């Protein structure tokens, strides 16, 4: 059976731990750059959920590797609206996920 691992910041890590998943708590973007490649090599990991701020800082080479691998599946975790309108944020997530802009009314 494969593990579900969450890579996130210290503020949101306790909530994921309470949910019962394995959590790698990362404080800096540099730490994320070193942790993500090692997770791609683990045979026991099926899904890795990564704080979207960390995913945004991944270099192109690593992103290509993530997109080409079939396991583990790497998915970004939205970390909030960052002061933007919630419906606009949801529209951005949908556009990123399906490649098409859907207006939320």
C-alpha cells in the first residue's frame, strides 16, 4: 500500500497530522527544492500533496520530471486566496486544472 505524504509549511502541518497523513514540514523554499526530488525516488509513496507556494518555485527540469512520472502523483495544495477575491482564485485553480477559463458567478 502506498503512502500519502504532505509537504507543507509549519503553520498548516499540524492540521494534516491530525488528519493522519505523513507530513514533511518545510520552512523554506530551498528546503522544498531538496525534498521534492527525493520523494520522487521513494517506492512506498503514492501521492505527494505540496504547498502551492513550494510548487511555484520548482525549476523547469524538476517540473518536467514531476509531469513525466506516474508515481508518486504530485498535487499542489492551495494555501489561500492571498487577499484576492475568492471567486477569482477558484477561477484560476480551474483554469490551471482543466486548461480553460470558467467564470464563477
